[in-house]
């Protein structure tokens, strides 16, 4: 279990903000209108129905979650945004996230064809040593000649699979 230090007043940190189901984009837009730095990881998926042609959709990578970069004194206002359910944390306060992980996802997630991953995490533990997601740890998966690394994001209880080249990953120590 990772123990995260309490937030320091006056210091900006990343936090996970929970939203009502299917309200992620609305809350994200509202945060943008309020000039709050926020990050909503997304992926593209093709959905098909019986009586309609297939449609390419943009969906949130972590349903009901997005990330905000704020000071502790700004957090109370964020929870009042329509569609917001509150920040991830405990009764003592919200839990800050590890900045390097969120920044790595912001920097390179769109380049790695991300998708949600719902299966169990069984595989070789690896660390990404090159590229935009450098420094992140995950589990290596192989499907044919395609390599993917599953990254676990504990604060939102989700996992995502991203593309990885052989020269970008090494076995974790």
C-alpha cells in the first residue's frame, strides 16, 4: 500500500475528482471554463448497434474520474461543480496523486493507443525506460506480435493498456 503525504497548503498537486456516471465531459468542460487545469484521459472505440451503422466514439479512459491540478484551498469549490461527486480521499482530506505519473500520462497517453483493461494483471513486471511514458511501471502483455503494457492507476481503481515497443521497456527490478 502506498502512503501519500498530506497536502501542503499553497502547493499545487494533482487530485482525482469523481463524477456522476456519464458526466465526465460536462465536468471537464466546466473546469476548463473556470480556468482550472484538468486532465480527462480519453480513448477511441467503435460501437455498433443493430439498426445503425458503427460509430467512432471518444470515451473517458477512467469512467467517472478525471484529474485536477489545484491548491488545497481551491478544492472545495471544485466539489460544487454540477456533476461532481467529490475528490478521492478519506475523511481527513483528499489524497494527492504522484505528479510524475499524471504528467507522464498527459504527455504521452495519446501517442500509445490506450484502452481500458479489465482482466487480471498477470505477466512480467516491467518499467518503461524510453518515450513519453518513461518511468511508469506496469505488466507486459503480448498479443501475437503486439506488445502492450498494462498500467494500474490505484487512485481511480483502474488499469489501462498502452502500446509499447521492445526497446522502450525493461524488466522491473
